[in-house]
């Protein structure tokens, strides 16, 4: 979910059929889950329930027909391969909690930008904390600092 959000919002991959809205764990679009379920039925992917220290989650793997189906999308995948690789490379070691926070920060920045609101760092931190109070402002500020290059409308305020 978050990888697709990053591809759309950070890397400008044209995933215009997804309309992410803020949800419990950050930006979400139910169509992503529908598409994943469809891909699983086609054999492009398979998912397994996995137990983690903090609960359960799914691991997604290539399905038995992945290569065949990938061939159908080869033009799109070739065009955006570098961007897809960049997202995977940058975020593959991130926890679900980190992805949730980073995606929410980016969502807040886009929200401010779309409403023509000034988007200084402290405003991003405060709004994100309002949405996600379980994260401290220091923790949010640290993530904002690591994401400044990605946030098109953010401005450092002296």
C-alpha cells in the first residue's frame, strides 16, 4: 500500500486510478487490496500470513504465473523500473510503523500544498501529530527531516 503511495506521490508514477485517503495506518485505497486479490487469483502473486512480534501481517511473493503476467505489463514496468527499484531499495528495511509515519507526513504536506497553506516544517510536525498522536513530535520531526527533499512544498522557517 505505502510503496504504491510513494510511487505515486514521490516519484510521480502515473497511478491515477488510485485515490489515497487518510486512514488508520496512513494513506489507503481499498482498490489496492482489490487489485492485489485479483493478482493473487491470476497467479501473479501469492500471500502468506506471517506472525511478527507485534502481531500478524502478510508476506507477498511472486506467484506461479508472475513472469507471464509481468510480460503483459512490460512496457509500463520498463518505463518506471528505476523508480520502482528506488522505492524498494529505500524502504525495504522500514517497519510498518515507519512507513505509516512517513506516508502520513507526505500526505500532510500534499494536503497543505493542495489547500495553498504555508507548509513550514513545524506545521507539518504539528498536523502529523494531531493525526498520529502516538508518535512524539520529536519522532515526527526526525522523519520530516529525513523527508524534506521529497516534500515539494516544504520551506524551512528561521
